């Protein structure tokens, strides 16, 4: 049973545009929500993460917005660049384990020149 | 550079023929993980080690085993690979076992079963 639902499955955006990826979770044992970025042929790498003591976290062109009451969080990529083309995974702690992450199904982002 | 290294990058095995995938780390992290990632799907945790303590996920098939002989190395053994085991296998490490300890992934081993 999928605890973390991620949408959309894929996204095409023009260079300079905004990419938005959404995730919804059910229950968690711990409040910590990371996003991982995966390029083809590579393993995922931590991109940005948020703890819900804040509703938003920004690092460069990447911003996480968090809505605890709705159990939703999203990733915004501002001024999207071709080099941002990758698969993005959100993750949330599993409800039965504070030490285990559950990943969303991933969003493939393609930024066209 | 400190990193997580997986060998080989590509592995082809025959149906039912045992295969071993390897992972090494220079990060000196306490925790090592094995994930299975099928095409266009999320990584799925198979098991992890905190130091020498082994933790198996409830839904990991018995066909999958792991060994961690020392801090730096961890192996994934698939005793009798089936066609459904074809996937990318990702090794990851973290300094500690909490979810707020970032995962450091290797580049994976893509397993093909013929």
C-alpha cells in the first residue's frame, strides 16, 4: 500500500518555467520530508529537505512548501534549466518506523531549451 | 572523494543462477541499505544494516540475502534469480539510522535475468 502519493508522473516545462511536483502522505512516525533527484544512470541524491517547523524552505531555485494539516508537500523548481531534467522523488518517514523512508513513485521532469 | 561504489554496473545472470552484487563505501557510515528499483518506480527497501545488526523488510523475499563483513563492504546475494528480479539495485549509506540522516546512494547495478 502506497503511503506517499506523488504527482504528476511526468512533466515537460520550457526553460525558464516553473516545475511543480506534489506529494501527499498518510501518516508518519517522524516529521522530515526530503526530495531526491536522480539523473539517468545515477543513484538518487538528496536535493532538499524540510522539517515541518517551517512551512517553506528555499535553496537556490528549489523550494519546498509544506502543508501539515493537509498532509501535503510540494517541490517548486523556479527558472527551470535543461540541467534540471531528472526524476524527482519525494519521501516521507514510514508510519511504523522512525528510521525508514518511503519514496513516492517519482516524477520525470524534462526541461526543453 | 568519499563515495558509495557499486560493482558491477551491469550484471547478466541466468534464471536460477545465484548472483552477488557488491557495494563499498569510503564514508565510514554506520548504516548500509539495499534498495530495488524497477523501471519508473520508487526505490524499494530490501534490508539494511546498522553496523552489524541486520534488519530485513517484512516483504523482502527469502531469495534475497545480504552480508556485511566489515564497515566498508556490503553484499546482496540473490540465490535463485527469477525474471521478476530484473531491476536496478541501489546501495545506500547513512551516518545514522534516523530518517533525517541523508542517504548517499551508489550508481546502482542493473541486473538482467535471462
